[in-house]
């Protein structure tokens, strides 16, 4: 494969990689994807056809004016598209692909390939707006192909201004290049591949370094794939009884939760609280304390809630720190282990309501990472002992959390029967919780009911329901006993990813439970819902391991790439500084040990020399060693450069750039012009044949042949000036075409 042919193929492949990235990262119409795919395939067949000796895909024989008219028509279509559609970005992407299709059918000059390269760069940048884990291999492929394409572009720069595309050559079906670009003998070698690959890896490494070191703008524009926002239920100001059931069938991931202070011992289950509801009207729960007020932002993007959720919680009670990566949801609720006290992250504003729920100002349209700090409550000993006098709750607690709907007499009678032996509010709650868990069955297969009191239907007739049926039954039964309680909704995380040590929370983990208020302990989480009878067993074996591994990589991608910020860069730089100081100390220590022997030799003369003289001698010695090493490096570099230019390696063999290589390149190009050198003809005889059959090139051929014979047979090494002359003559020959006047 010649260099020119490799350049054409790599350019088309580069366009193909950027097109795949754009298709995966954005939503494009099917017709545009089809036509772009066809154009890429035809362009690739044309490039490969030229390589294999086939006739290339015919270029559209249109004038420059015609192509300019087509471009103007495409731009007019872009204007109409942008005015008729709501998304200007999508219209721009469609216009970009139309331009690429037109360019693929009009690759005639080298400038056309540069235009194609510029289009691919814009396409990769557009694809990055919707980038996901798949973007990594495509970026690597684009870097390698891009460096390879630019490398070939520099090696095949034209000596003329004629079109770049090949032209058929009459009956022999040979291919000639009017601009002298073919460089027919210049083949893609293994060494060339190694150099290009090394450059590609170097550019990729520098890009990754700049990615982590240079700050980036935190744009407020939504992601292109914002249509994938997950729809939720149970996180608005009201929730109907049975609303969480459909969510239990959805396996999509809504968040991933890491416990920063706890190890894997917490893997049995983790409650992630979203909202709380205080009023039940017999069919729906309503949050009457839903008025929100903003939380003052503290340093380091921290939002802290001042009030405490418990009455007399012990100061030694541990905090839970969770790092949560929340997927785009249709609710502004922030989730966390009950009960959240502070949140920290790149949050524009945080609000809180009377139930202790945290909110953003608007729902998020892209993944959001934040850290929540929670203080879980426990039952204090004072609430486990029978009181010496009746409990006295605050009036606000009684007003909001002891309300019961009408027609609750049967529910109240059942509650009194169940808790007849309980002596404290906590014992009453435990009795109701155990009763519901033992005597009722959890199931998602429920038929809609038209009854006006679904709670009594659940307790006395069906005895089967969702988690919110159980939580509602327990809350209302406790309220009839005078125990303040409320319904809480969120998620119950049970899926553990051992590769990243975090919980994977899905839609089907949506859950409802009860929070009761005890005089000394405050709000306590209790869950009366029993395990489901028909749990779907998760996949086992290799597929499960692969799924968890890919999810861990997805989390790392979002954290290292999507959520990477200037603060993260600062932290990394500080870490590098600390580690760099330690490494520098080790280097200095090793250098001191290395010079220990020299210092011992100079120790004897230290008594004879003054301190200043001794220091000056040591400095001069080190300076001399440094200069010696510098001169040695320059000498080796110059020697290696001369060997490379003269075309000889360490073994004395000929390499690229030698006069033998130049002579073989000349013969290869002459063969493309129909002048093949017979094996039994010597160099001088073949030069005479060229003088007879191609007079215009005879002087160039004679000059290269003379230099070749001088070194090859005369054993006289050529000078640098003679090598320059040979290269120049070879370039002149490639700029001539034997059939130019035919």
C-alpha cells in the first residue's frame, strides 16, 4: 500500500469513527444515517479500489460553481430546519452530516481532505455532549487514526497544484497522478507504523494530561439525551395508595450509593429517604408541610440543616456519609439515609420542607453527584421504659401526625386488639409491625378497586398489598392509639456491587415505610412490609459478574469524566505536590548515597582546604560532569542523525534515505509510467533507454544513476550535499508525468 492510498483510507475511516460516535451520542433521523452510511461505504470502496488496482469510485464531474450552489442549498435547508425545529443543535448536526456527504463525493484536492478532517473534529465534539462509556474506545480510535492521517498528510504533501484524485490511464488501466503525488515506491512499512502509533499514543497521553490539569467550563446546557429522564412516582406533594406498584417492575438504575465511613457490613439493606407525608384522606397521602425554604450555603458548597430530628439523641451517635450519583429524574428530591443533615456538591441551590426533605430548585437533566451526611436515630432507653406519667407531645406534633381519616372505627378496634399488651408507644409500634408482617402477604399482582376505603379493604378483605398499603395501615393504626406517625417514601437498596463497594439502586427498589415519633428519641424508622413471595432471582454466574463490572466502569466514567471539576483538579494537583515532595526527597537521598564515595575520597583534602574552597571545588566538579554529559549527548545525537540521514543503521545496512533507497524509488516510479527496468540491464544501460523513451526525465535519471553508481560500485561515500541533491532530483521526477501531453 502506498502512502497516498493509506492517506485516503485513513481519512475515510476517520470520518466513519466520528460518524459512529455522533450516532451513538445523539438522536439522528434514520434517513440521514442511511445516506451517510452509503456515502462512507462508497468512499471506502473507492479508496480500497485504488489500492487494489480497481478503478476508483467515479468522482462527480461537477464544476466548482455547482458544488458551491449545493453548499448554499444545504445552508438554506439548515436555516429552514433551525426555524421549524425547537433544537438548534440538532439542526446544526444535520447540516454537518449533509456537508460531510457532499465532501465524500468530492474528494479531489488535498484541501478537500482537510475540510473532511475539520468536519470530523466538530462531529467528535458534538458527540461528546452525549458521551457515555462507549465514547472512550471511539476517542482512542479517533486519536490513532487522526495522528496517522496527519502524519501521512505531511509525508505526501504535493509538489504541484493539480487535483489529488487518480485518473484512469487508457488501455493499460494504469493510474497516474497529475500532481506527482503517488510516490509509488513509498510504501507503508512496519517502521512507519511504529512511528505513527508512537505519535498517536503520545498525543493521547498529552490530551489525557491536559484533561486533568486544565480547568473546564461547567456548562448549564442539558445533555442531548435528556429525553432519558426517569419517570418516578411517590415524590410529589401527594401519593395515591398503590402508586409505587408499577415502579416495582422497572429495572432501570436511578442512583448509586457509596458509604464513605462504613464497609461492606451494611450490605443487608439501606433506606434512602425521599419525602414524608403527614395527612391521609382515606385514599391518598398529602404533604401539608411541603412549603420549602432555602438553606444557606456554607463554605465548600455545603448546605446544612440546623434543626435536629431527634429529641435527645446522644452526641456519640455516628454519622453516615454517603456519596450518591443520582441519574436524571423527574423530581427535584435529594435522597439519603434518614435523616439528612447536610449535603455537599455542585448544587445551585438546596431547599428543605417541614418534613425534613431536601430538594433542588428544579429536576436535574444530567447525572448529579453529591455527598449527604445523615444522623440515624435509635431508640433511647428512656423510651423503652414505661413512663411514670402520660407522655405530652408538642401541639404541632399532635396536629399533623395524629390525624385519621373518617370511618376508621374498625381500624382503631384492630389496633387496640393488636397492642393491648403494649406498655409504651414503641412497644405498640412493634406489636403493630409484627402483626402486619405475619398475617398479610406482599404481592404486586393487585386488581384495581373502586371502594372508597382501600385501607379497610386491605386490612379486612384482601390482606394482600404493596409496601405503601402496609405503611399506611401501620401509620393509621398507630395514630388511632395516639402515637404520632407518618408515611415516608424512597428506596430500599439491597443490590451490592462488590467491584466498586457501593449500592446499585433501581426503580424497582422504590419503597414506603413508617416513621414514628417518640418523646425522647425523636423520629424512628420502622418497616412493616414482609418480603415478597415472588422475588425474581437475579442472574447468576459470569453474566452477573460482567454486569456489575460494567456498572462499576460506568460509575468511574461519570465520576472521572462527566463529573470531573476544577475542584477535583485542585485536589489532584495537591496530591501530586505531596507525592512529588516525597519522591524528590527520595531522589535527593539516593543522589547523596551515590555521591558518598566521591565525598569520601575528597574527605582527606577537606582539612587542607577551606570551607569556601571545598564548596567551590565540589561545584566545579559537578558542573564539569554535567557539561561532559551534555557534550556526549549532543555528539551521540549528531552521529545518530547523520546515520539516519545517510541511510545506514548500526549494522551498516541500507535504510530509508540512502542512495540505494532513492534509486529503488526512482525505478518504482518509472514503472508506474510504463518504463520497467529489466533485470539483465545495468543502471547505465537503463539510463540510456530512458533518454530514448522519455527525454524530459533523462537528466534527472542520469543524475540519480550517477550518484548511485558512485557509492554502490565506486565505494565512495556521498556527502550530505549529494544526498540533498539526490532527494531533490527524486522530487523533480515525481512531479513529471510521461503521458502529460498525450
